[in-house]
C-alpha cells in the first residue's frame, strides 16, 4: 500500500467471512471490504454488468471515504518464532476433552488424543529439530508452523513420533508456491492435499500402498493425513464455513495418504522420476479434487488406455479448464498389461494425453467461454473441431502404481491451479 492510498479488499457476500478473517490474520482488519452480491452463476450478462458498475461505484466511494491515516494503522502480524505454545489445563476424561476441543474449534469432528507435555516433547525429540524452528507459514491464516506446533497437531491426530519427519516434509511441500495452498484452503471446490510416500520411509513407517491403500485400517496413512489437515485448520486457520469455503467438501479432507507400491511397480517409482535417489525417502503433495474408480477387464494396452482416457475425459474436470495435473493410481495388474506390451511410463502419459482430449462441444456454453478465457492464449481461438488437452504437456500427467490385486485403477483429478511438490524426508 502506497502512503495515502487506501487498500480495499473486493469479495462476494459468500466470502466476506474469509476476507475479514484473512485481513485480521495479516493485521489489516481496519481495511474496508467492497462486497459483491453472490451468486454470479445465475445472473444474465446485463445483470452482471449492473453489479460490476455498482461495485465500481462502491470501490470509489470507499476509497474516498477511507482515512489513509486510520488504514495505515494496520500492520502485518508478526509471530514470535522463539515462543513456546501456551499451556492450558484440559479435562482428563476423553469425552470431556473432545468437547473442550470442539468448543475451541480445534477438532476435525473425530476423537482427539490430548497433546500432553510428555507426548509433545517425544514428538519434538523425534523431529531432530528445536521446538521453535519454523517449518513454514501456512495460508490463508498465515499461521507460523513451528516444530512444536506441528508436533501438537500430530499428537492430537494420533501420530507416532517416528512419523514426525514425514509430516514436517509434507508441511514444507504444501506451502510451496506451486502447490497453491491459498487456493486449495479457501476454494468452493472439494480440493485437499493428497500425500504420496516413497522410498524406505514407506516401509519403515508402515504406510500402506497395497490393498485398500486409500481406505481405512492403516494407522500411518490415517494419522499422517489427519495431522496435515489439523495443521491446515489449527495453524492455517481454515475452519469450515469461515476460511474453508468448500461447497460440499469430500471425505479425503479428513485424511488422504498412501504409499506407492514400489514392489509391484514395473517402472521407476515416483520419487526417482522426480529426480531423487531410489534410497531417498520422499513425500509428494497433490492438490486432489477426489477419486474416480476405473473398473475394467481390458487385457491389452490399447483397450486399457482407451477406457482410461474416456473415463478421464469429463467436461466438469477442473484440469481441462486450467491445464492441470491429473493423476492416475494404476493397479499392479493394469501396470503389468501396459509394461508387458513395452510401454514406458512416458509412453503411457503421452498416449493418455492424446486420447483424453475433450471436444469443446461437450462443454456448457458458459464453461466454453470460461475455458476460452483461461486457455485461449495457449490454444488459440476455439473452433468447431477444437479438442482440449487435460494438461499443458504430457509430462504433467502424474502416474504412480498403487493398490493390490484387482482390475481397478483410480483417477485423481486435481484442483487445476496446483502442481505437485516433492520433498525429501530428512
């Protein structure tokens, strides 16, 4: 903000709570909001034009009426990086403790483990770091994620101390700018981080990459994913209905974590593909919009890739609108069919990219206009025969081998405005 020039936040009525909370987190709660009536999708172009004109008038009025001196009083909040977390007396009874957390909005809706001093200290010790060390600043609330803060949420989620380094690497990864945590945390989409574990740590921590790897029953998968969600909520400030504006959400927002099934993978594993040594342990964070099950008994590569591509290609997939980064969890049986016919992982990506192009006629008229706006510079003016690739280039199709026996694979469409980030577990 330049001296004497007031800053104004513009948002719709559905996002005013988010706007006010984020301004407060930045120490700028005195900054004014210009509010646009929601929703927009049901309005005609004439109505939208009228709303825009009124909004422009409101912005001009607010700018004139605002006192620059008052506005300049808001200063970004600064965290004391050396400070330890406050100690509070909490009920010992498990049910009373859960109610205690719910009242303070520390809960994800499931029972929590109390973060007692000894449990948190064991978690910090396992991290190999000092409690006040900053790992990241977590959007949209811009909370400082210290080792101790991450440890507290890890204890509440039920993590074991040996999980702590994988969790810290996950926090580092999802706060990378390429991941776009701000967008994922505050969107109306059901987007959520999906953790993929590779290397020796997957075996050492017992992270499941085989049967039911995205389902229930494995402690490491469940608690690692859950701990990351608690960090997003309790440090990043995304309380449902406030900064978290998801229209529906998805069950993966509780926990979404698995390992790659490297034992049954005929190709190089994900972390090697992304430039790490095979003996390195890594976490890869994907901005997932959900999962789509592919059940096919195709027995040759051409048939299999055809049904994969047809299943990926649906007109409400965000990846088409933004040139995203779609992911496939290919089962060992399906991977073996592709590998048996001499296809490398790169070959699979190229064929899927070509075969899954979406014809513009399948889009709603308004969505076609939106897509022309978002990808017109890349693809040019759309014609009657235009087909839209799901990502900007074939290399951006993500593939891992995961799961157990069975003729199933999984498509994970993404938020669109996100890119996967991999970090080494130190």
